[in-house]
C-alpha cells in the first residue's frame, strides 16, 4: 500500500492540477466569472482532497482484503473513479447551490459537468501517477 506522504502528494497534486484545468473550462462552459468558478473549484478541491485521502485508504483496504493486493485492473480503475465521483457529488452539490445562489437542479447540472470532467481526469491522472510513482511489488501485497 502507499505511504501517508505518498497519499498526500497524490491528493495535493491531483487537486492543484485539477483546479488549473477546471477553472478556465468551467468559465467557458457556464459563462460564470472565473473568480466564482475558482471559489467553487477551491471549495470543491478542499472537500475532494479530504475525501480522496479517506476514500483511497478505504478502497485500497477493500482491495487488499478481497484480492490480497492493491493492484487495480482497468475495470477496477473505472469502478474506483465512478465510486469516488459519486461520493464527492454528495458533498459538493450543496456548496455549488449555496455559493452561486442557484437551484439544486441547476447545481446538479453544473456539478454533473464537473463530475464528467473529473471522472476522465481522475482516470487518466491515476494511470499517470501510478506510472511515475509505482508501488513496489513488496508494498503492493
């Protein structure tokens, strides 16, 4: 399994790169001022960072218990990303609605767009992260 410092590096790099990409895309997609998208993105990233840390520990422990190792196949990576984003949606929906003063339905549509972005981003980021910072086989058991 990954170390605590590695998990922190993973979570922080994921969120920083995600914000850098999401703010201009959100501004273009929704016609909302970049500062407002930035506040929502930073608030969401803060929530996501905490969720990311907890979720990945729980997911890896479940994999370790079920499979005896933490190696993720491509289908498992898809399940990993879907479950992560579904859980995050529960936490971020109220943030978007309250801060932007929009209905929950409008916030859901906006959040869903962010989920689609982050779903693809999480899938690709985690493949790249695992390639750059692989878990030693002895640590993966």
